[in-house]
C-alpha cells in the first residue's frame, strides 16, 4: 500500500540557480543536498508540509536527468510515493502487469531503496516508490 506522496521530482539544468528560485517560492532554505553517484544526480529538497520537492540535476551528460532536460527541457520529472515494503509492492504491481524500469540502482537518497514504474504503465507519469531504512522519513 502507498503511504503518502513523499516528493515531487523536478528536473533542472542548474541546481544552484533553481535552489535560489525555490528559496523565493517557498521562503525556506533547501533542506538536504546530496550527490548520488549511482543515479548520476545532485539533489536538493524543499519541505512543504508532509511533501517535499526534489530538485534534480544530472551530473553527467549520460545521466537520465540530463537526457530528460536535453529532450524536453526542465520541469516535473516524477512523483514519488512512500511504501513500507518495496520488494512486496514491486512484486504485487508486477503481477498486475505494471512495468518497472530495469537497470536502475536501488539506492536512493539517504540510504533509501527506490524503484521506478515505467511511464508507459501509468499514463505518462514516471512514478518512484521509496522505502526508508527506518520505515519513516521523519
Ligand atoms: Co525522487
């Protein structure tokens, strides 16, 4: 079962520049910044209530985020829902015929485990599922 909308991922060309924009939009500082080598991204989070915005910049030209920005420009990239048991959720969804993006490392920000449902299975939206190591992002 999905627990909640954890974050909305936004692909950007210049993380520092976009952090400045979202500082103005949210009136807050970026909560966490992290470079995830396995995913070839640098990220920054802004918390708004229970949900966060995840700004993502590709760290290499062959990064999926860099390719996304090159292909269709900056903008909303994915929705992420928190789950309690990623493996069980993936299995259940796969049995329903949902396709996952393969060849993506399971390691997400903050030691979390992640998986991505292919946009072709969801009506055009890339959906990330995240399981936090302590069962909570609090
Ligand atoms: Co995400």
